[in-house]
C-alpha cells in the first residue's frame, strides 16, 4: 500500500510524512529530495527557472515573435 501527501510548499508534507511512515512502519520517500539529487538543484531553483522559461514564451507569443 502506498500513500501520497500533496499540498502547498511549506505545509508540512515532509514533517508529517516522516511521522506517519514511522508510525505505520513504512518507508518514506521525499520526492523533492529525490528530484534535487538527480538535478543537482533545489526544487525552488528548478521552479524559478521554469517560471522564467514559461514567462519568456508567453512574452514572445504576446508580442508575436
């Protein structure tokens, strides 16, 4: 059985997930930590870069070039 906690950044998913996993004697996997290990960047850095790319594409679309 798997459980997924979803919610806003800073809402306590990791904190409560670790407690819940320990209580239920389950493994806990933090996807943010997994992504950061693969990418070598924080999730915040990845999202910031993605926002800039999306913003740039929207600007180009708006200005017609």
